[in-house]
C-alpha cells in the first residue's frame, strides 16, 4: 500500500505573488552579478593622443560616455578605456565615447586590448583632482610583537615606467615598501605630466611602492612580468 503526501497549497493575493517574484529576482545570482551602468558624467576613456586641430580634446583628458568628437579626414584620436582596457586608434569620422569602447561613423578604427587594472583605474579617475588624501586601501593591522603586513595595492602597473599626472607642478616621492634599505626617490614634475620612460630608471617588477605628492598617495604594485619602456599610458598611469 502506498500513501501519497500532498503539501498544502498556500493561496496568496496576486499582488503578494508579484512582490515575492520581484524579491526573488532581486536576490538571484544573475541579478546580483549584473554590472551597474556607469554613473552619468563619469569618465570612461582616457585620451592617449590626438591630432592637432581637434576641438575640445587634449592628451590625458578623461572623456565620459556619450561624448562625441568630430575628426576630419586624416585626423586621429587614440583612446584607452579604463574598465575594459581597450585601446583604440580612430582615423576620421564621428566618434561617440561608450562605456567600454567607441562607436565610429565615417571613419576607421584599430582596436586591441592592453593589460591594465581596469576597475581601480575607474576609482582613480573619479578621485583625480579632489582635495585631501587619496586612500582606497584598508590599513594593515600589526599584532603585538609581529611585523606589520604590507598594505594592499591601490593600483597595479604593467610597465616599469609610470606616467605621472599631477594637478600642479611639484615633487613626487617613491618609497619602496617590500624591500628594506632602499633610499627614497624624488622625481620633480616640472609641468603636470611626466612620462618616466623618457627620463630616469624604472621601477622593479614585482615591487611594492608608495607614490606620493602633497597629501595624496597611492600604494602601487608593479606586475611581476612588467616590461620597461613607453607606449600607451593605460596600464602605467598614476594620476593624482
């Protein structure tokens, strides 16, 4: 003899069922994993280079999604996207900046991906130019009798020669944190931009540094496989 068990049926008003469905949807992994849309006016792309005569755009400018740039025949615009790490060189046409790449009408585009610390570059771009101390990290806690752990990096650079962007000319100090006995280095930035690939020696692959100017600082990790030399600022940019 078999006995069938039947669960009681709970009858709920239509509105309650709809509300419950919305709660389940909001709590689902897919809903939680969805990427939020960029905030209105938030920077998404960095201008690496631009031809003379292009109105309203200069190298090292940040551009927000929705910004349009008109290029005449033969004019070029090179953009790096902070979240997707996409690097584009666009020739001619109308360029509309997106969240992760550009839309181009009437021109040509050469697009590839570079190594970069995408999410943290977005944080740094939002903090750039603000007064006060720039801090994204959690301060390490040392227990009594134990050596303090090294701080977590704010940014990881994928080349050994950073590009330094300042709001005003001044000195930048570089302090090696993971190796004892390394002298503090000071780099004078005569303008607001300095590409250290054009001046001075690079940082050590795998090294951890505190890079500071005024009251602002970043903890910077140099990737183990970082190469020397110049090239796009994406992947080697420190912007205060």
